[in-house]
C-alpha cells in the first residue's frame, strides 16, 4: 500500500486534535509543517512553531495502521517510558503526546541530536569506547522490556520457532546443535522489533532517547531482539574505517559485552551459555549474508565484502 502524504489541512486537524488534551497545547495548535520524510513503513511530519524555532513534534503515520494500532502504539510508548523510569534507566522515550484516529497517527515530542547508528559509523579506534555507557543502557532497556512487558494473551509456538531456526541455519551452512540446549518456550518474551542504534538518539549532554515504538505484540525468542541490536551495532561501528582495511574488532567486542552487561542485569536470561551465544551468532550470520546478497542485487558492490566478513565471523561463532 503506498504511503499517501497528508495535506496541510489534515496535518492541522491532527495537531489541533492533539492540542486539546496534551501539554504544549497552545504551541502545537499553532504549529506548522516544516518537514516530511519517509521510511520503509511510515511517513513523518515535522511540526515547528510559526516563529521558526526548533521543531516541536513529529507526527508519524504508519503504512497500514488503523485506529486500534495507533492507540496501541501510543499506549506502548507511555508504558515503556514508565518502565524505564521505574527501572532507573538512563534512557527515556521521546515523549508520546497523543494519537489520532483519522488518519491513524501518533505524535511524539521532537528530540534533537544524532542517532547512535550514525555516530557509531563515524567512530574510530580512539572514539568507539565513548559509546559504551549508552550501549550498556540500551542492553538494560531491552532486558527490562523483555522481563516486564505483559504477554498473558500470547502463546509460544516452539515447533514453528524451531523450524524457522533450522531454515535460517541452512544458507549459512551451520548445524544448529544449540537447539537441543535452548528452552524455546522459556526463552520467549514479547518481541520489541526494531530496537537498533539508529532508533536511539543521543543529545550533546549525553542524554539518550528511544524514538521508535515496539512492534505489534508477538512472542519470540529474546535472542532475536538482542541479535538485531548487535548486528546493527557491528555493521555500523567504524564502517568508514573498516572499509579502509582497519576493522575495529577489539572495540566491537567491548561494545558488545557492554550491551550484554546491561541486558544481564535486567533481562529474563543472562545469555551467557555457549548455546545462547551460538544462537545469537546464527541470527547475525544469517542477517549479514542476507544483507550482502541484497547489496549485491542493488549493485552496492563496495559494501559486500564487509558483510561477507561479518557473515563468516558469526558462522564460525555459531559452530563453536
């Protein structure tokens, strides 16, 4: 389904509706659209004050949202913000300001700064370790989400989980020995989805904000969310430096362990056993190979060797 841009009249209706119930009401009611950008699944509209000051808010319109989904996303963001506060996390959620029924959309406070993924990409041997505290906080935030998000209505399907993992192992030529040592039901929690460095925004004062919501409620192995964050950390860290033949392998290892330190404190599992680490490696090897093939189809040839190198690294780790 194509993403249909909202007209200025529709944007004004959303902003006015939100302004009736939430803080910043007067400013939001007067806000004007000053920017629009599109992701794979959503369109974002930036709202600023008429005086041209810094942006106030972002309105997000999903590709396939209905009224129920918009309300669910808003409620999830409110709950996640409360959870992070209760657990003492140094991360917070970009403040949810409201949801709108027609068109289905949510509004979050605008957060200035740079996304963590972009900062990691520019890192080098001297600067990479500076990101260890925020990466550790990300691990703690994801662990809290896995430990405390309600899953009463979700039923795990271990047969489907196992079949998917066996299917993932084939293209990377891994024997999934670790499946005999993983409790598929006990290792399941609500899946976050796109919890990745590019969805964490870091401000100059060091404050970090999560800017993307959890996906629709579904149960999955916690390893998938953990591996997704680590894959995106690893592929971005020092990318420009790595392409010059100087991979930041030592820094990558330290950052990965910082994430595990955070997750270990708050998550439902420590993920320290060899079987858990091998499963995390399988997820990353599979995604690295998939990305290398995609880059090849897109004729982005220069990036293919780096992804193949990651795939080989994690294929070896999954076999150990």
